[in-house]
């Protein structure tokens, strides 16, 4: 009962935020922090999370279970700079490319994602990284520019099992408790 009430309150709060920002294509289970700047055409699937201070420019699609940490920016590719004799400010904009961040992706604190890239399902982008090209499914990238550092799952069977979960019905939410909360019984068994 308590879990159902929390989920219902979350949906109400999220609806208020979505209406205030005029976000028609954001699922009711998705949380978008009130300080975040989000273009009105952005699409976000179920149980997404967009942290405070983030900026998402037009033409972005986020899948289910996507987490964007605080101050993530999905920007760029919005000025012509190669027209001789015309200041950049007056050179216009190129045709805008769409950006796709697939299901179950985690983008870390202050990461920048350049418009037009695709971040594959299950990938992780480390904090302060700059993503300038596509990221493969389940790849972990870091740095400026972001480069491969590891794979999220080492075993192909794990990838297959996780892919099956992502294709299935929604996962029953089980949110982590707030920091500093003591979980009864958890700490009591450490060291036994």
C-alpha cells in the first residue's frame, strides 16, 4: 500500500512539472527536476530521471529507465561556422540531427552529449565526459572526448538476460531509500 501511494504521488508531482514545462511527450512516471531546461519536443519513456540543472535541446528521445545526473547537457550542432565573410552569429543553423539515448542508460554528472549521437541501451557515460560519437549498447565511456573504458556486462548471457528484461513489461519500481536511512536487518548481518 505504501509503495502504491508513493508511486501515485510521484506521478502527480511529475504531471505538475510536465504541465508547467509543457512537456507533452514525457511519461507520467518520469521525473524532470524543476530547474532543468527541456525543449518541448523531447520524448522520455517510463521511469526516466532528469537531474537538476540539466539542459536538453530539441530533437532528443530518451528511452525507458534513462537516468541523467545533475547538470547534463545534450546540446550542440546548432551554428554554421564555415561560411566565409559571415559572422557565426548571422550564419544560420544547419539541419538539426536527432539524438537518441536508448533504454537503461546512465549519463553521469556534468556530462555533455553532442546532438546527433546515439547512446545504445544499457550504456554508461562517466561524469564530466563529452560524447561526440555513438556509444555501443552496454559500453562504458569516459573522458574528453568520451572513449571506451569497459563493458557493463562481460558475459553475453548477461547481456541477453538484460535485453530480455528491457523488452518485457515495465519493471516494478523499487526505489533506493534516501541517503542516511538505516535499513533494518541489512547492517545487522555484515560480518556474520
